[in-house]
C-alpha cells in the first residue's frame, strides 16, 4: 500500500481508531531512555512537593495566558 492509500483508508475510520493509529505511529518518536524518564519523574515529584508544601505557588491559568499573550504580542 502507498502512503496515500493508507491515508485515504484511514479517513473512513472512526475517530477513535484514527487516534489509536496516530498514537501507535508516534509512540516511538516520543520514546526516551529510562534514565531520562527517571529524571523527569524526579523533577515532577519535586515540583509537586514544592506546591503541596507551599514552597511555591501556582499561577492562575488566566494570568498565565495573559503573560503568554503579552510575550507573543497577541
């Protein structure tokens, strides 16, 4: 099958099946080594602890979006 044939076939599939196909195809693109995964988990755990203990405060989403718009010039 050509790529065009695959795409055309997938257009007739239910959205959840297309999503599954995309997920499977991109899985390897986003895979990282176990050492990197462990480092990210450590970082995420640290950030969660900082928020839960009050060491840092979150920023309301409205404020975050306003900052992004300002930076982006929107």
